[in-house]
C-alpha cells in the first residue's frame, strides 16, 4: 500500500480548509455517532468473536463509552474551539491577545487489541472535533472488529479525510516511517518506545497511552466485602486484559485471609462455579498471550482458579499468594486474569516497594482514613488514582486520562482528547502607533533605571 499517497491526499484535503468549519466538525461527529449506533449489533458480534465479550461488557466499556464521548464533544465543542482572550503585559500596550486552538493536521491513530473499538474511535472523535484528518491503524489481533470498523468508516467518510489501514506490525512500521503531524498510540510500553523513536525522526508530537503494573492497596480498615467486589470487577473485566486493571494487590496482613475469602466469593457470584460457562467472562486474545500467562503460574501458590483450556483460550479468574520479590508475577505487567496478593505489615513497606517501580497508569487505595489516602497520593506516583474503587475514574469525562513516564504521556477523554489533537496558537495584535523610542537601541536610560521600568511593568 502506498502510505505516502494516502497521507498526501489527506494533507491536501486538510489544506483545503474543509475540516476547519465548526458545523462540519459537528456533522462529522454526528455521522460517527449515528454509524456506531446503527451498526451496534455488528460491532457487538465482532467484539464477541475477537474477545468473547458479552453484550453488556462490550457496550459499557466500548460502544457506550464512545457514544457518550461523542455526545459530550458535541455539547462542548463551541467552548473548546473558542479563542481564549489573554490579558497582556503593560509593556505590550496597546494590544489584544488570545490563544486559538488549531488542528495539528494529519494524525495517525494506532489502536490496541484489548479494547479495539473504544481505543480507536475514542481518539478519532478527538481528532475530528479538533479539525484534523486521520489515518487509523486497528490491531490485527482483533480482526473481526478491525474489519467491522474499516467498513463503518469507509461508508461515512472519504479516505482523503479518514482512512483505515489494516495489517500487521509491518504495516504499522510502514506508516511510522511517514511524516504525520501528530501520533496517538495505545499499547505496550515496549512498542510505545518504538513509536516515539520513529516519531522523533520527523519531530512529530506523540500521545502515548501505555500501561504499567497498577497496584491496589487494601488497608486494615477497608470494607472487605465491597473492596473484594470492586477489585474482582476491575481485575477480571475483559479477562484481565485492561491497561488500568489492578495488576497486584497489597493487603494488610491482618485481613489477608478475609480478603482472599471475599475475593473467592465475589468471583463465584459474578461468574458462577465454572466461569468457562459464564457469558460474562471473556477469553485471552490469542495463543501466544495464553501461553505467556500460563507460564506465570508455574510454581505459584494458587488460592482459587487456575483452570485453563488452550483450545478455548480460557484461563479462569485466578488468585495467587505467597509471592517472592523476584518472581515473574511481580516482575512484569500481567495483563490477564491472574491476581497476585501480597501481604504487608507496614505501609512504609508498600511505599518503598512501589517507588522502585516505573510509574503505573493507575493506583487504587482502599481505606476510610483520609490521612492514609493523602499519604499514598503524595508518596506514590501514578497516571491516575481511584480511592476505594477500580477503573471508575475513566468514566469522568472532565478527568484527563493518561500516564506518566513508562505508562505514557499526554491525555485523552473529554476536552483532553480535543487538546491532544490541537495546537494552542498564541496570537497578539498591535497597532502601528504609539511606537515609543525607548524600546529601541541605543539605551536612553541607565541600566538601573531600565531594570526598574521592566519590573514596574511586570516584564522582569
């Protein structure tokens, strides 16, 4: 495929100004909304074919999030695109200044396989709202969803405006060799480094939504039953294949056994005695990931779960304990339905351990104690934090969602998605007169007087 030709056509379309008009942006957002809603059943079936997602989970975590984000963008687009007046320094009097959000141009959006619809269309609606053209690269590991999205996009947008390019990692590499005006990537930290390296050759700005070993910290005063339900829900949604799922749980040793019992009970309540037969429980994306997850369980102390079926890509919701510092379950991001529990005696131990790790995309703390909440917030860094729950901070459309360091850079959701695809252009307008001679050389006052004048006008 001639990627350069696709980009050239999109660049010509962008330069024609046809993406800039606010009414056109609204029309295109509505077209995307209507297409997602009209193709709901097709998209739900594709997500089920790729990941065995139930209709409830697929709608809540994929289609519903996208349609809700589009409606939010339509409601707030006028305020997002409006010039913001800025009060200028007296040194620049008379003048008027503003900041104008402008589109970046032609964007590349590379989506992942775990939420193949939401994490491709979510950034796209931000690109459309901000006035960009876009090339979409869906994940080849979710082929049914990729094909459904390619058909959907081709039916509502011309390729010179929005184009879908399907293929494997060689396709992604080919696209990354081209020059884009911005890149939005969601995926692993390893591939994120490759994306950033490729973008650096063209000095292309990037937004990276990556991952990390998101900790959950359960203190002795937590409501154990509710904590267990919320951890089980957040961990085993999409069979644990969620970038902000709790990767591991620190639990106060005094309630360790109680929490394990409550988690085991919640798993049974959510998915039944045989989760493989539950319509609410998903599957591992492919055999390679399945084998990797099974290898992590070698020699582990399994508290519940552990059943597996390679032909069905099924791995039961599994809880393990008695972890060692250097064991594989603590050495890497799990990204699957395995929940390690690690007991602690002192919060200092938790904080010291977490501070040696790369910054995670999320942290979860379960405690009534506001002082402990604040201490964890102040002493453990994370992209986002949810107190006494998991994943729910993603729902807030005015809460920017993004990582820090190895968990990513930049943010999305709500206005943050619009901002990710916008350049904040500073504009100052001045008349020709007055034109005081003092600003030009040679100096007309002493150096000391010159400094006093600048400080008086707030310029120094």
